[in-house]
C-alpha cells in the first residue's frame, strides 16, 4: 500500500478522475435544485435530464475504450475534461428543457472519454495491489463527487443558475495540470498496450452463473446509488424543508465519506476477500438508508457519513471482478463494464423520477423503496466467485460449474 502512495502514474489518473467527477457530482444539484426552479421542471423531467447525461456517458464508453487501446489515453483524459467543462458551463444558459437535454446528452461524452482509459491505466499502474490501486483511483472520483454538490451549491446560491460558467472554469483550470501529469501515465500505458480489438472475449474461467450474478449486482448497485445520490438533495428540500445549501451538505457528507469507504473497502478486500466486503456493505446500507429517509430531519447529518462509508466499500472489488471478466483489451473491457454500470444508473434515475411524482408513489415512498434495493443486491453478491491468491473459489451458495484455477487478480 505504501508503494501506491508514491505512484505518480496512479495519482495523475486519480486527479483526472477527481476533476471529471467533480463536474458530474455537481450535475444533480445544478439540475435537480437550480435548473429545476429556473425552467420549472417536473421530477420526471429532472430524472430524464440526469438519466440522459448518465446514459450518454455510459453507452459510448466501449467506443472510447477501443480508441484508447488503439491510440493511448492521454488526450481522451484531457479532452474529456475540457469537453465536459465547456458544456457544464453552458448548461445554465439554456432557455428551455429541450436545449438543456441536448447539452446534457453531449456533456456525457466527456465523462465517457475519460473513464475507460483511467480505469485500465489504474489497474496496470497498481501492479500486485490491484484492488487497493483501483480504490485509490475511485477515491479521486468519489472525492470529486463529494466536492461537486457543495461547490455547485455555494456558487449557484450566490450567482444564480448562470454560475455554471464558474463551475466549468474550475474544470478548465485543472486540465493543464492533468495534461502534464498524465505524460508519465501515457508512457506506462504504452508499454502495456495490446492491439485494440473489438472482439470482446469473456474470461472462460467465469461460469455463466457468475457472469449473470455479476451483471445483476452491478445493475442493482448502480441503479440504487445513482438515484440515491441524485434525489437525496431534492428529498430534503421538498420533504424536510431544508435549504438548498443544507441539502447539498448532506450529499457532500455522504459522498466525502463514500470516498473513504472506497479506500478502506479496497484495502480490506485484499485481506479478507471482496465478496465479504461487497455483501456486508450492502446489508448494512438498507437499515441506514431507511432510517435516514424515515427520520427526515437534522439527524441525517449524522447518518449520511455512515451511509456513504458502507456504500463506497463495495465498489473496488466489484470493479476489479468486472475487469477480470474482460481479461483481454482492458480499455474496451473497462469501457463495457463502467459503461454498463453508468447505463443502469441512468435507468435507475429515470425510474425513480417517474415513481417520485405525486400522482404515483411520491418522493418519500420512492426513496424508502430505493433503500431496500441494496439488501436484494447483497443476496446476488453471495453467488459471485471468490477470487483469491490466483484461484476462483465457489461462493457459499454454490453455483453450477465452478472453475478452480485462474490467473486473475486478487479480490
């Protein structure tokens, strides 16, 4: 772990992840609280706009993964940040929902350009400590998600919706530093680069049961977390009568400690196994979420950090397991894995926004229903194979066709 802290390549990718996800993390506040007021959006429209941004950032990730395998990822990292910064800046100047939807659609491409190469580069740079290295990479992203809501709230409270221009400026200022720091990352990636290949080959050492369960775990986890992150501020503004800044602070607290949970979850997974960390964190999530939304008052400030911690712990082993499934062309594989996760998150946003309308479940009941999803996800996680010390081992509820040997990284 100490060697990772001195890894310049890994830290450069972590900075890029922080920058991109800072703007992504600001999006639910910009759209859900400020653009919603300025354009008079419904909850369904908020869900559609945020879902479109997430879907655009997901469905194109395999393409960017392929291109990064072919050409290297330095310009995808820097160009993705610049593209996202410019379009985020312009979002507050859109006069109607239709144009805002178009901007959100194209802004998602900036997110998609960065993530596949960032994740595969972090995997390569981490050496033997892959789960801990991925946790550090994700720490940057989660840190950005934590800072984004609070920064957006502070700026837009003082400037109004057109303060998105200042948000975009923050991304533009970081881009030159990212360009110079990723020079070394590009050199390392070029020594590891394989010929780009559109043919996606699943690791034959994964059983069909394991692949199916991994898809279900990633789907439900992404849907619940994306909807939770996006609609929690609106819940506390609409239901608990918090100010926008107070509601944004809850999101920032949750996401800041989520970043810590990601780092701890990665290190813990290398010691005790990723499946235990995944299932345990998901089981703990449900009662904490139910209590936070049921109470709906100032005690959320105490509960939000615990929610964030257990939510973050599940992601590093999940991503390493997904990368192990695509053991060839890791840029394309990471693009498929991360793109799939983001796509499911976009679907979760649209479903939650639809359910939260007053003539359906309402926002409170929608959030309480969302709180139960991690418990279901934990059950699916028990069917995943345990990858430890070079072997795939059968989980407790034994799936069909367990394979015994592999060279996959430790989870």
